[in-house]
């Protein structure tokens, strides 16, 4: 709308320029508008073209703008470009005042950018960053990005140009970031880098041969270790089998020992067969084995035994008091 007001050309030329710049559905919409209205203006063309723009409302665009954040690794200029597209649609939908655009932009940049982005940190530490206009903000951001690119280029150039020295200390990073040489110094650095790269390639040839030999030795040692491991596994399996057999043998010995200890006669069948039946005889007269009482030679006759018993009874009766007398009364 503002461009139409500032465009100092006739109305017919405005409509012609707009029609020539359209393609596809937009040109068809303008053509249909011409057929329906003969006295349409360039402003009517733009109003029709708004149908093919964004369909979100102003509140939805504001919400989308406030939740648009900087992606990881994205440059600040690209992030600002994405914000400006949404902010322009908000202005067209009357969602914000034109006087507050700069304030809204810097507020969202400080809030939605990455916390460790160097450009954002520079803007946050800059005094009066809330009053930065659009042109000044773009200038500051581009200067910071150019400075960062120059520093990173110098750092990479120094890292590749200088040969590695194991005994020397590390140079402070501030020297490599803050020193800026002339074009001749840059050419000298490039020549030194190329020469050191060639020397490194030439010196790496014998090292690569030794490295390949060591790799082959390591592979052979790995194969030998795998074979030894397989043999050890076989030996362990045999040992476990022998242990199982020994365990079975010991359990069988224990069961046979218990059976022998709990048996009634320790003699075997052959010993029982060889023993004579006389060894099972016992005399109840003298108590010896091998004969019965009737066959006992040391037996006393029955009459002698009866006499002995009678004499013993008489002795007992003679020593005891006569009758049932109780003594003096």
C-alpha cells in the first residue's frame, strides 16, 4: 500500500506492472476482477492478492513470532531474516504498531537466540541495545559476524601453517586472534603450509610401512590368542567331565560302604560257606562254643549238684532262729 502511494506513475501503468508480475492463480484472480469490475484500481489488485497470502490471524502470527528461535549453528542474519518475514505479516494484519517494530525485533532476538551465540552476547553486553534501530542493528550484527569469520580464518591459518613442536609451549590464543598481517604475510604462511604438508607426506611413507607391519603382527597375535582360547575351552570341558565321573564314583563308594556297615554279618558268602556248623553250637553248661550241653565233658553229675544244694540249705537253716519265735516278751 505504501509503495503505491510513493509510486509516481499513472494508474494505468501501475495496473499494467502489477499484472505483468503475476503468474498462475494470482493472475487468474486479477483477470476475474477485471471482468467483474471495469473501474478497478491497482489498490483493488493488491487487495485481491491478499487472498493468496498468509491466512493466519494477527494473534496467531504474534504467537508464531514469539516462539521462533534460532537454530543451532544458524547465523544471526538468517535468524533475523526469518523474524522479519513474520513481523512484516504482523504489520499487514495490524497486529503491531510501526513505531514499536524495532523494540519488538530486538526483544525477540535477545530472547530467541542461542545462549552462547557470540553475536547475541555482544548485543546483550552493548549499552543501550534496546534503542537500536533496524539499520544500526543490521550493521552491528554484520560487523560481528565478519569479525568472527576473520578470527576463525586466522586461527585455522595459524594452525595449519605452523609445524607441530613437542618441546615448545603452546602460543596464547589471543596472539593468533588479534594479530593481523599484510597480504605478503598471508602468502608466506601459505607457502610454509604447502612445504610442511609435502614434508609431512614424505616423512609419513616409512611410518606407514612400519604401521602396516605392526598391524599384521597384531592380527597374527589375535589369531593365535583365539586358537589358544579354543584349546583352553576344550581342556576345561574335559576337566569338567572328569570331575563329574569322579563325583559319581565317590557317591557309589559311599552307598556301598553304608550298605556294608549296616549288614548283620560282615562275613561274605564264601566265608559263610567255609565255616563249619560246629562253630554255631554253644554249651549252656560251661558256656563254650563248639558243643552242646549233653556233650560237655566238664559237666558235673546231677546227684552231686543236688547234694550241694541240700547242704547249702541246711547251713542257712542252722544260722537262722528256730521257728517263728519273736524272742523275749
